[in-house]
């Protein structure tokens, strides 16, 4: 069972990450991610491994819009053991429509985390939408 302090730490990590995305702050986006992290995202590539590849996915996301970034989560659920945790949430952001213009996008988030030296680190991130 997760302690209240672990719940708070993981929730704060997710909130800080979201805030960094909204500010277009790459350093903040990458913070708390493992150097070898693995991500599955809604747009390609199929898989991104490592911080450089992960950062490149944010170039794509932040590059098509010059306006404010909408990136928020609800229904955040956290389950954690002593040194491993996962979190799930419902996400909402703007994504490009068929003409490259911002359009609302609802998606799912799953994160896998490890506690290393007392700090929660994101090892895996998965964004998805239901298949048509």
C-alpha cells in the first residue's frame, strides 16, 4: 500500500511535469525521467527510448502550435509499493486536426515509476487513444 507521502510525491511529480509542458519548459518536462526511459505515444514513432528520443516527441507536440498549450489530467490514480509504482489518468490536450490546427484530444496516460535514492523517477510513459 502506498504511503500518503508517496502518493503526494507522485502526484506532485505529475503536476510539475504538466506545468512544464504548459510552459514549454523542456528541462522541466525531462526532469524526473530516467535516462533510459521508454515511451509509447499517440503519434509516431511507435516507441521512443532514452531522453533524447523522448525530448524529440515534445518538439513535435510543441512545434505545431504557437498558442498556449492545453495539457491537463483528471482521475489520477496511483498505486505504489516500496520502490515501484504506476499511475493512470485521463488526459486532455490540443492535438493537430487534419489541417494541422489545434483540436481537442482526449487520451489516456499510464506511467511506470521507480523509487531511486528516495526519489520517484518515471521509467515508462504511455499515452494512448482508443482504436477506431
